[in-house]
């Protein structure tokens, strides 16, 4: 994930983190696609991991549409925010509008608004880091892409500020409250690995959905889901999930030999 340069998380996500409003439609990159059965649950709701793949796909399509897939082809996501105000469902189509809400010289905050024919409304933002093909480290964004990003924002000094706490609760809670659950193993598959030889972003959302199976009440919109990446998970890592919950939220930590590699939180808005 090439993110070890960043400070550990110290904040907790709250609805006070307001996402930037959209610019005029003509300044956005737009796409439409059907919601497919492989991306929905038994209630026909578009799952979070399916939506994460849609966000990756429109990002790639956005770069390719302007030729930036040649100058700036490699990106990793540091944080993904998904505000489900009205869920998307199958069958139906979703319409996506993508634009930059802030950037610096090596990373950008990319908003995607998702609407649907059946009334869906999902607001998202990704903190994306440009990666050098030769170094595998954060790299300068090309002049052409910087100009493109600047067309929808006046914030050109974007800084990383974590929203989630990277410190998990202890593993010896044993019934301290009604929400305690034991750590669980999250098994990785060969198909979870991306071209960086890291676990793909959408896989983390599989784990979020797995834990949400015990809290179906948190799928009731509106809610916010966030994943922040601290360092990569590699193919042969043994991942454990530790959770903490209350009546309005669920937090989870991705642990590899006790080291926190990522944090996620789902909370009612």
C-alpha cells in the first residue's frame, strides 16, 4: 500500500466529516452500469464490496478516457468513505459521477456520486495515492492530470488526516459488554491479490460485510462505512478480525501477528 509514510490514525469518524458537494455535471466524468447479481446480497442490496469494485472501475475508466492511464497508471487507495443514503438494488442501473474534491502533488480525494433508477443515492470519497511504476512509492502526479484535477476544486494542498483509531481493544474482553465477540480468522484467497501483490481493496469490504452479517440493523440507511489502510496485507499473511460495537456502530481491525494493517467502521448517520 506504500502508506508507511503517514502517521497512525488517532481520530474517530463522525457525520461531521462532510463530503464536498458536486460541481456542475459537465465537469464530472460519468458512467452507467447495471447492478449485477454477483454484487448483491440475498435482499438484492448492492453490497459494499461490489460498490468498491465499481469505484475502482470508474477510476480506471476516468484515467483511460483522457490518456492518463499512460502517464499515471498506478494508484492505491488510502481511505474509502461510503455514505449509503438510499441503497442501490438489483435489478436496476446505477449512474456514477466522478470528480476531484481536493488534491496535492501526489494524491487526490476523488468523489463519486452514485444514483439509481430506483432512487438510490450513495455518496463516496476515496483518498488515492499516485504510485511510481519504478519505485512503488508515492510519485508526482503528471502536469496534465494535475490540470484536470484542478478543474473541479480549489483545494490544492490536500493533507492526509486519519479518521479512525488504529488502536484496537484488547483481546481479553470476554463479555465486558453485550457486543463483545471473539476474534475471527479472515481467510485470503488467490483471487484477492492485486498487481501490487497486496490484498485488493475490495477484499477488505468482504470482511466488513462478513462482520455486518451479525449486525443487519446497520444496513438500514442512512449509514456511513469507512475503510482506512495502514500497511499492506500480503498473500500469505494470516489475518484476524477484531471488532468492537455499540448500538449505533461497528468497528473492526485487520490484524496480522498483532499488527494493525487496516481499520474499518460502519455507523448510522
